[in-house]
C-alpha cells in the first residue's frame, strides 16, 4: 500500500504526471465522463431509451460505481499532496471546489434510480450532465479563460452597460411607437423588451415585429446595431484569450 498510493497519485493528479498529456487513468475518466453525458442525452429520446431500458440502467450503475470509486480513491491518494496530508488535510480536500464538483456529479446518478417521475426528480436525473464540469480539472483552458475575463473586466462591464442601454432604449421607443397598434406585444416596456432581446441578439423569432413606420425604421437601426453589440464582447474576449495563451506558451518556453 505504501508504494501504491504514490503511483495512483501520479495517475490521478494531473500536475503530478510526468509524462506527456494526461495519464491513462485520467484519460479513462474523461471517457466515462463523456460517455455518461451522451447516455443522459440519449435517455431523453423515448424511442431509444424504452427498448433498451436495461442497457441504460446498467450503464448508469457502471457510471455510479466508476465515479464513486474514483472519488474515494482520489481522496485517499491526495494524502501525497503536501497541502492535503493528514486527517485535517484530507477534510480540507473534501471541501475543496474540485472535490465538491466530484460529489455533486455523483449524487444525481444515485438519485436517478428513484422510481418517481416528478418534475423535480426528472431535473435531478438530467443534472447528471454536471459531471461534464469535472473536465475542468484536466485542462488549463478554464484557468486561461478566467484570467482572460478578469483582465478585461472593465471593458466587458462597459460593453454590458452599453448593450443594456441600447436594449432599454429600443424597448422604450417600440413601446411608444407600437403600443396602440399592438398592445399585446408592445403594450408595456417589459413586453417590448422581449422583441428588443430577440432583435439585438440577432435571433429574430418572427412572432413579434413592428408595423408602424417609426417602429420599422427603428427596428432596422436596432438590428444593424446588434451586429456591433454581439461582436464587441466577442472581440474583447478573443483578444484576452489569445493573450493568455501567448503568455502561457512563453512561460512554458522559459521553463
């Protein structure tokens, strides 16, 4: 047991793995994570899930066993980490964000075997896709994304405020122009905001549209301005994300 735990620690803890990429154990865990998400999605299609109900139930049992064994094993091997040594260190790890995500990912699989089909239990069963969040422990992409968002927080806040302002102005003008002709759709500013959101996000459901000349003119202006509103935060994040990866590559080369 004394030699087994260090070996498993290197397999389970990505930063302790000395080989290229991820360890075989972590690659296997990623496979089960992706397979469990695909299984949850297929279960919602009755033409597939009902004829093969036994197979889906067996797969869910397998996923529950795999993730439970992995959760317990990970708690055990983290005793090799300097920060989580001893009883109190292990307790500290159990209440860490990574371990809590692991536990939250397991619970829906366990509750999914309850026979009732209430909305709440259906929601709990579908929450098994939360297991996908566990992939964050195996990649630096989320870390780079967090740093990118943090470094551009001021610009993103200004972009969000500008978007909110355009959204509100669009709703107000359409309310004034269309409330008499279409009271159901534009009879209040909150109702008009549904149209503004659908237009500014370039969705354009088509269920609500202006009929007055002023409303049509401003709708066209709003639709055109929406192109810039969507591109603005996307450009900010793309630049910050590229810069974060550039810094990561430079630090890897220096080391």
